[in-house]
């Protein structure tokens, strides 16, 4: 047997079908159906969102119910707080939240506004750490919270860090339904803003996610210059105009960016 044949055999063995648990994969698909905009789902809802047949969706949901991960009222299934263990355990294992939290706390205290750090997960951003001075959105943001990437300041920063084709594909796959009257819904216009972020090194969002909310974000880079996350400041629109955000807060963000770059490996 030649070296190439041996290598091919090893690859086949490492990826043999018996290493894949299909039922677990289906269960994870069902769990991912629950979100801020879909907290209560029927069997039909889950089957439609996952592409699973009704019988499989039903078995997955009833298993989650039996294990305490979902409540069931006879029609609707609702995720329970127990399901947070799955995500929070993963977040707790990441070193990044522990590294950035003291910097967020200090920055938030100094400027009197809320600060956050997030990463990109497909078409959404996931909050890793947050220091809140006041509630600036109608929904409560915390580690593990998700928002669309295309209409958030941190999302556009993270999209700008991706290759052009990849960023454009993510925008096209996003749900571009307007969240406010200020939301951009044209993929080309959104990508033009992403290009601007790539040029300027920061992103400003003016009430595209929620009326009354403005934010500014910069990328967080590691010691090798790679973008690993995004950092933002969010505040009520009454606190500053969109044009004032750069003058008032960009310098503070850049100082934290520089400090963290020395410690993010």
C-alpha cells in the first residue's frame, strides 16, 4: 500500500459515517429554532424551520421537554432557562470574555455609556461580554444575546473583516426585513457601508436596529493583527447625534483596542 493510499484510508476512517450521530444533529437543529423572535414554537413550526418531518420534530421536542430543556402547554414548546447551560458553558470556556470584561467595565465607567464585545456567528453577532450603564434597548442584552450582523455596528465591523465575497454572501443570506424606518434593506447598499467600515476602521449605526439607539464600533485585533471580535459603545439617540459619535467616543475605543491588542493572543 502506497503512502497516498494509506493517507486516504486514514482520512476515510476519521470521517466514517459511524462517527456522526444523526439524532444529536437533528436535536441541535431543533434547539437552534428557539430565539428572541421565536420563543414559542409548535411541532409544525419546528418541522418547517428545520426541514425535518413532523414525527422527527415531535420526538426531538418531547425529548427536550422530558430533559427539562423545554416547556410544553399542549400546543406550544418554549425553551426553559436550563437550555442556557449549553451556551453559557461554551462562553465560560472562552478566554476572550474574561480578558475583555475588565476593560469594558473601566471604559463604561469612564464614559458613562454601555459597552459590549461580540463575535460573528454566520449572519448574527453573539454578545460575549457587556458593561451596561443603562438599558439602551427594549430587549435586555447580555452575554449570549444575538442580533443581526448587517444592521449593527459590531456586525458591520466583523463583516468588514471577512473577505469581500464571504461578507456579501452573508448579507444576502440575512433576513433583511426592516427593523425600523432607518434600516437598510438593499444588499448592495449594506455592502457599500461595509466597504466604508473597512476604509475607516469603525462603524456607526443610527437607529437601524431600534429607534432611539445609536452606536459606534471598532474591531478588536490580536497580537498578529487578526480581527477576533468587535467592541462598541451604545447609547440613547438623545445623548449624541450620529455625527458626534466619532468625535466623542472613537478615541476611547481606539485606546481600548490598542490595549487589548497587546494581550489578545
